[in-house]
C-alpha cells in the first residue's frame, strides 16, 4: 500500500503531470528540467516524483491505459464475440490517435513503472481473450493471431499520423481505416 502524499506534494505531483500532459499534447519531448521550469518547481522536486522522463510519460499515459483495460474487461462480457472484438479494436485505435502519450508507452520494450507493466499485460490478456472468442465463434479469420493485432493497429495509427488530416478528423479517419481492416478480418457466414 502506498503512503498518501502530503497536500503540497500532491499539488506538486498534479502540477508536474499537468505540465507533462500539455507538453506531450504539443508533441514536445519530456525533459524533466524543462517540466520543472514550466511547473515553477525545483528540479529536485520533479526528480523526487519522477526519476526518469519515461516514468513521467507512463504516468501521463496511465489514465488512457486504465480506460482501455476497463473497456476490454467490459467487452469480455459482451455476448457477441465479433461486436466485442470490433469495439475493443475501435476503442484501442481511437486512443492511439488521440492520446499522444499512448503510442510510445505501448511500444516501449521496457517499462519504467510496475503499474505500466500491469496495465499493458492486462490489456494484452484481454485483447487475446477477445480475439480467441471471436476466432472460436468463427467470426474472424482462423489464421489471425493476437501477435497480428498489434502491428495492424500500429499500421492504422501510422497511416492516420501521415494522412489523418486535421486533429479533429483523426479519430474519424482511424475509424474509417479500421472499418476497412475489420472487413478483411471478418469471416462471412457460409450459405447453407
């Protein structure tokens, strides 16, 4: 169990994360000295909360990861395996193109924080279970594997980065690209 932060420490933590969120959203690299300056705090204060830029970036991405895990867990209760998988992939690709903190954290081979590892593992596990259910139901191609999903989703996110248009259009573009991909993944019912 973690000890709650003192009020001043909690305010500093919130200020650091807020500044970092703004920098990530602007496409700027997280440099802890720059974050400290923008937050009006001493560098030691920032380092005390976040020993590395990666730890800070993972903290910024954590709410998005938590929301994706919660969505995936709800999707597992969806009775229709295809609807569950398609909804999960739609939510995932939308998060990839609207939260700039998510792609680098998701792609990182090593995590700075144990919580990030837990969230990424839970997301992978739920995604695999959703795919397995859809495959067992005959709703998706039998040769599609969980390992295929990550590069396919990354491909859509990259295509949106290159061709997605204005920031307000990115989610709609991602949905359109994903719909095309899902059309290729779905099996068609056999005529009886």
